[in-house]
């Protein structure tokens, strides 16, 4: 009778392990997405060692974060039992992640330019109202551009991420074996 109980206990352990193995890819995807988003907070990339992002001339705010669109767009693209892919659909993500140069032509729409505007002020007891000195219309035009981007990696293969994934898998299997 003891062997039947032991066999039933082994079946329960195997079922817990199987359930844990099925859940691991989704947990790994969440871990990878959080790892990539953490790079925006810490402003670095971790592979074998920590590589800080180069400083910017930006006076306020955070590097690579103006609206938060790039950081918020990082998500799991596909999750299968053997593979997890995370990514982003933001068009400028690749050039920031890998660095490089881009060139092209951009179109500027027509607009109205105000060349000078006086503020309201008081001179010799007399109030002078605000006036627009000159206003003129700029026609639409196109211009060439050439921009260089410094590499500030936030997504990709990393030994540190691999170590975190290994620890996650090991802990999930251990919990399944112990029945936690």
C-alpha cells in the first residue's frame, strides 16, 4: 500500500512540475520586459558588466524619455514553450537601441512666424500695450537632415538577463517539487 501512495505522490509532483513548466515562458516574458524597462530607470545596459548610457545635453527629464512612449511600448511579442520574444513597435526604437546615423528629407508645413512681439509695460507712467511688430507666412518646404544617435541599449541578449531567467526557472521547479 505504501508504494501506491508513493506513486500517487510522484504523480502529483510530476503534475505540479508540468504545470510549472507550462507557466515558465509567460513568467520569463514578464521578467524580460521588466528588465528592459528597468534600463530606462537605471540608464545603463547590463551584459557581463554594467555599461552606463552616455550623458545627454538635456537639461531636465530623463534620457530617452520625453513622453514615455518608447518605454511603455516594450512588450512580449510572442511566447511559445521554447522561445520568448519581446519587442516594440515604435519606429525610432532600433536607432536608439543600436546607435548609428540616419539621413533623409523631411517636409515642413507652411506656418505663420511672428518676428517680434513687445510685451506690455509701463514707461514714464504711460502704459504701452503688447503689439506684434511683424507677422509673415513661411511657405512649406523640404530639407535634408543627417542625425547621429549614440547607442543606448535597452533591449537585447544579456548574460545578466540569462542569469535572472535561470534563477526564475530553478525557483519555479523547486517550488513545484516541494509543493509550494
